[in-house]
């Protein structure tokens, strides 16, 4: 297994967490959370992407409160498989919820969500009042 | 005829080592697939998140059905990755079919990152009743 160290500059512990997650994967009952998400951030904005193949965009709920972004919804099993004889069944269906705590409070006006090809991309902005401000030192 | 199925939810796509290495610096993943037998044929649902309909390639050659998908994922600009649970990658998986499928009649549809393939059985392979004549 490969662990790209340059991916985790912001959080040195995420590498360790990922290692333990990978070790857990082999045990029953320790599957990966659905949907898997990736997060990017800067001082002024953050982006969250989630893999939601087969989910109707109308079935996805995104809500933001303070610094917590909640993603919930349901993936419906397609009707055409009803009463069919299965050869292989690897995909899972049902309800899901995931909450992400962001490094800053989110301006509800600055949240943008797009869904394309089964991938949800949410861009959030930091409120102007919350941004770190540079303080100038005056000469005494 | 019974086909017992064990449900295995929460599977994650794993990296495949089946075929020759791609020249693109991106992981090659084995997409999760549902395969079911319907009255007139076989239906496949293949999960390929991040792949647009134009980037899917389905070929049937010598009874081997190969599905390839190129991911169009791009990283957001001016932002640092801080948490990663999945790595966007290209998808590839191949299935060996029984001989009785009509390659002309295979229908493929891509919707929300899921490719659905309907493969009707060739008419020659449909069950036919044979009359027994009394002599």
C-alpha cells in the first residue's frame, strides 16, 4: 500500500489514521464510511468532494450549521433488479449521513454544491468578518 | 435452480493488477459491479464515479467484455488537500461471458456515475420447445 506523504502536510496524524483504517478494513464490521469524502482547504475557503455513484441529486441533502457540514440522503436500488437472480452483488444501497467539521465557521451564502457523474463537489467560503486580519504596528 | 447470494456491503474499489500498467499517473481501480440475470438476458450495473459518459469504453471481444472508464476528476485550485478517503482513478474490469450474447444488441447507459449494461441473450440461445411426434 502506498501512502503519499505530501498529501497530508496539514495533519501529520492523518497518515497514521489512514494506516489504522487500512488495517481495520480486513476485519468484518469495519467497512469504509459511505460516502467517501476528500477535503481541501485554505485560509479563505474549503472544498469537499464525495463519491455518490447512482444517487439522484434530488435525494442528497446538504446542510451547514456553524462549522459543521452535514451530508445525508438515500441511494435507491434500481427497479430493474427486482426479482432478478443475482450473479454478483457488490454495491450497497440505503440511507447515509456524514458530518464534517470544517476549520472555520461557514457563511451560508457562500456554499455552492455541484453534482456531476456521481461526484458531489461542495465549495464553502469563510465569512469576511471571520477572516484573519493583519494588524499593523504603529510607531509610538 | 437457486442462486444464493451473500451481501457484502461497504466494499471499496480496490486497485487492480489484472492488466498491463497504464501510462497515466493515476490509480487504476476495479469498479464495484452488480450482475443480475433477467428473463431476457443479463444486466450489469458498474459504479464508476467521476467518469463522464463520453469517457466510457465497452468492448466485447472473444467472449471477454471489457469496461474502461477514464476519470475526469480535477483537484480544486489554490487549496491544500487535508483529508483523503478516496483517490480518483481510472476504472477497468473484464468479464468472461458465455457465448450466447448478441453483441449487436447490448445497450449501455451512463447515469450519475453508474454504467448500466443490458445484454439480451441471442435468439438462438433462447429456450425452444421441441415437439415430439408420435410415430
